[in-house]
C-alpha cells in the first residue's frame, strides 16, 4: 500500500492542461446521442473530442466530424510518435481506435472541457492520466436492450454483435471505477441527470 501512495504522489502532470469529462459505456448505451446533446445543453462549455479509427466510415459518417478515419499505416505512425492519449484494438474487430492529444489541445484552446466519447478500455487509461476527471458510466437497463439497440443499427453481422455483447459484459464489471453511473432508459431524463452532475461538479471545483 505504501508503494501505491508513493506512486500517487509522483503522479506525472497530464500532457494537456484541460478539464476532462469522460462519458463511456458499452456499445448501444447511447453515448453518441447523449454527447451531442450535452455539447448543446451543458452548463459549461464542452468540446467534443473526436476519436481516430482505422475502421471504414459508415454511410452517414463524415471524416473530422464523427471520427478521424486513418489508414492502419497512418494510425500506427502516430501511435509510434506518441500522438495518442490512449489507443487500442477493440471488439476483436481488428480495427484500432484512439484519442489524439491534439484534440485535447483543441479543447484547451477553445476554453472548454474536453469530452472524449470512448470505450471503457480507453476510459480506464484516461483515468490514469487524468485522475481528477469527471467520469460517467452510461448503461442501458438490461443486456437485452443492448442487443436490441445493436441490431437496430443494421450495420454489423450477428458474429460482430455477439462480440460486442461479450465486450459489454466485460465492461460492465468496471462500472464501479467511475464516479457516476447513469442508466439511459429515457434519453431526456438521462441528459438531465448528466447535466445536473456536471453542474454539481463545477460548483465543487469553484467551492
């Protein structure tokens, strides 16, 4: 335990000086929709951090708005250059996702809080680098609801959906690591709850 205390005292300075709020949870929990609402309705200025990925864009997705779509070679070059806060291959898909440090700098330059929309694996890494971050775990009422939402997308095979469901089961085991947990059973209610959490967090920060 003494070693852990010493490590905490020696916590390195985060690479970018910016307040961070992490909203994450399993696929199908509604992260993207809620992030877009929070950017508009939050009591503090939030800057959506756009993730990078090697997967191809879906028909409605735009580069630089939904994701930065990078070739595997470009992603690896940036990873080797230390340009990511966190990155990993996820869902057993072969595709990589990551959070670029340049996105955190963009949030800082705009005078807002950085709001990365990331999976649980990435969130755990962010918690290590930004231990004071506001972290919120978003989930649905049941596993059946996760599956229903994933199938409603109509973008993935049954095999891919089953992989995502297994990932969701694993990710739920880390919910207790977050400061708050929010059930997205009603979109408007969930957004209001998160807005209230942000308001309370800001008040504490200025107390």
